[in-house]
């Protein structure tokens, strides 16, 4: 028997025609993930895509994910025209998704929040570490503010606070607690923002300011921080001052991180809780 | 004088040739945002894009953002080949970005975290509201867990906790506090996860479970929750139990939300803080 096959087809020993599918792995939720790596002609991609979807539909698969590196941008239009939608993108790739079943789209939501930190660093003289920034809202205003920054992808909040203080001012510091946090919406594009106000204990005191982003950095007496008009006007500044005062009086308990391990994947994460109020944690561990 | 112009060019009264640019608005950081709405031939788009970049470069612009609705997927390849990179994507659009200056790429980071909640709802009989889910890790295991869910885009944490409890169990509840939160990395794709453990006071008691996601829902005595093997094995379950016990003894203070308004855009946001320890807030407001 002779049949015509194109280069991507194969005839197995039983004589049944096997059309190649896109290289895919199963995910944990009944879907498949296609991690495209090699360049491909859009027409070949379309052929493989249609054959693959047809096969996955028969197998009862649900979500179909295609991760396209930016180098394979020539395949994006084909996928979208076959019904794929964007799920998320990073600078170097685009993730597309297609939901096969008729009902119950249970595709996970995309990341919705950016996470930032503000670092309150107090020395023994009741002075606070403050900076003036070269860009942003307070540029050129002479306003002294606490070091702030964005938590990097995959970074812990406590680590980001220590890093930002070091980067902006050269000061080494030890993380103590999260004193409060603010959730704001439509902070950039359509996304939201979680801003964690942290308190740190300084381990060094000689300031070496960063040149690129920081105009000036210094230790400022708390009364001088309080006397800034912005501290009375801006609620977040006002609370930052109050948290400092409460902490100096040792009457305010924030959340501090406790390492916990997942029984499922053994990955380490951190649970932030009020440790001061959870004193008998070790007792209850023995119960 | 006669010069040849294409349909998108214009000659003004002074006789100087004006090439049309892409429709753009300035952003607050020295960049421009192009919000493409109408269909366009990729070749026309390329002509406009090159003329626009050239113009913006002369004007000293920095980041160039192009928001392409998924209907304009035919323009993605052109933009990428001109040097644009993906910034982020949502199901209905792709945001591309191009950094003009030679140095100091200060483009803002993309959203990095998904935010979830777990709701501890306790009644006066020291019973906890628990569910069994139809999908996910505990599907079919008989494990009773607290209601959990993902915070929707633009939704406040306290609102998400109240909504999820209502959706899954039909119970009306009042938000009290965030007792703790966990940050985990590489939770889905490359993104991170913030999971807030909240405590709520029930306002109704008759359970009406949701059919789609929930297998069963009930009020369970705390000792029965404690007796589940998973509560001893799984650290997060163990802490959830401990938070319940601490709260019943009224010795554990979490963070509760306080509305604050930005002086810049007058937008409302919420600051979560230890209200129990910040009792003299009103006094210091008068200072």
C-alpha cells in the first residue's frame, strides 16, 4: 500500500497514518503545555496545531497552553486566529491559552499585583534613615522619605527591604517586622499594588548613597520628619511616623516571618504573623 | 510646488511635509502611550511606527508603549521586528514596550503576584465553617478546609474574603482581621503568591453550598478540625487552627483595614494595621 504523507507525518507498522502533534506535556489540571522552542513556518504550525487540538479534544483535555518565545512572534497571529487568547507575557515570551470544553472555564487568573516595600530604619538616637529621590513624585520637592522599592520577581518581602536599604543608602540592616501594608488599585495599567511598611534594625551607620536614583540620604531626627508639611498632609507619611513612635514605645506588634514547608512539594515559604501574640507556638507544637 | 505624498501624509500651509504619527498620549514618566484601536495594514503600521519613533527620539522621549487589542494581532510581529518587547498581556490585549534612550532602562516591572485569601469563620459554638472542594489538591481526600479563593483584579482583600465565603457556602459574614499571610514563589508559571488568612464573624448560619466547585460544606467543631491528620501534617492547617484558638482566647491581634486617601489623586486605599496596638490613633490625630 502506498500513501502520500508530508514530512511531518509517519506511518507506523500497523499501516495507520500518524500525524505529528505539537510537543506537549500534561499539566496537573487536565491540560497540556506546549513549550515552543524551534522556529517554524506558520503554515506548518497551523497544520500541527489543528491536528493537536483535534487529538487533545478527543482525549478530553481542558486548557491548552502555548508558550512562544519572542523569537517565534511569527506564530502568534496563527494561534490567535485558531481561537487562542493571551494569558500573560514577560519581556521574552508570550503565553497563549485555549479552553477546549464547552463549559466551566477554570483557567487560573494572571498575576494581578505588584509588591513594594518601604523601610523604616531607626537608630538608637531616635533618628530615621531617609532619602531624597532623583525621580518620582517627590523629585525636587526637598521631601525626606523612607527608602522604598519594588519586590523583585521571586524575592521575599523581608529580603527586598534589606536589599533596598543597602542599595539606596549603603546601610546594612536586619529585618524585624511588617508594621502595616496598603493595598491600592489601578496603580499601574489595570494592576494593583501591595505596599509593605517594614521596620529594620540598622547594623551599620555610615551612609554611602546610590548615585543613580538617590539625590541625598541622611539620618534625620524623628521630630524633623514629623515637622515636614508632607507628614501632616499625606496619610501614609503620618502613619509611618506613628509606627515609629509606637515601636519606640514597644507597644506595637507587627507581623514577622516564620519559615514553613509545604508537605506537597517541600518548598520553603514564609508565613508572616504576630509573633508577639503567638508566644506559646512551641508549647502547642508539643500538643 | 507639487510633491507626492501618500494618503497618511499632509502638507500644511507652510509647504512643509508632515508625516502622520501613531496616535499617542504622554505618560507621567517622559514616555508615550499608543492605544491602537483601528485595524491597520502591517505595512502602513510599519511606516507610521518608524516615523513616530524617529520623532519621539528627537523629542527625547523614553519608553514607548503600544497597547494592541487582540483583534490587531496582525501588527504584533511588525512591532517586535522593530525592537519592541512584550511587557504584559491580558486576555484581550498585548502591551509592547520600546526603550529609546541608550542607558538607564527604568521601565516599571510587571505584576508579579497573585493574591489569595483563606477565610476562618467561627460561630459561637466554637465551630468553624469548612468545605470540601470538587477540584484541586484535596479533591476526593475527605479533607475539610476553610473557604479559599483568588482576589479578583481591583478587589480589596477584605471584600474578597466576604465574597468567597458567600459564594462557596451562602454564609453572610463580616470581615474582622488578617491574622497572617504567606508569600510563596513560583506558585504558577514564574509568578508568586500572597495568601492572606482572614478571620470573619458569621452573620448568617444556614449553609447553601455552591454546586460547581464545592462537594460539601458544614460547621465543624474545632476539635474535629484539629483531629484531621492533615492538620498535624500540613503547617498551614496547623497555624490556621492555632489562629482560631488564639482568637477565641482574644490574645492575638491581626491587621485590620483603615481607609486612607492619597493627597495626589484622592483615590481611596486601605492600610492594614494592628488596630489593637494603635489605640491612640485618634489622640495623635489631634497633635
